[in-house]
C-alpha cells in the first residue's frame, strides 16, 4: 500500500501563519510606542517641574528610556 504525502497548505494553515505574523508585528509596534510614550512623559515631566527644557534634559530622558543609546555612536553603532 502506498501512502500519499499531502503537502498542500490548507486555508486554515495559511490563515494561522498569517495570524502569527500579525501578532508578532503588533508586539513589535506596541513596544516601540510604549518607549516613545515613556520618553514624551519624561520630557514633559522635566519641562513642567523646571519651567524650562534644555537639550541636556532631553538627552537625559532619551538615555533613561532608550538605555542602549548610551553605548552607541551618533549613527547607532555599538561602541567598543
């Protein structure tokens, strides 16, 4: 008796794969959005507390929220 290999993708399996990719994309976008929200909140908090906002305040908030930025050059390449 010969067993036939069924290698066709069913619509359900294609839909499942597409759903997995969409979920992964959504997770990636949500993390970036939360990082920006934390950054804007930090900048706003500093501006409201001091009444002014300097470039050093902005850079401090950026380094606080995006921790990898401290160890990178201006083009985003890791230092050392």
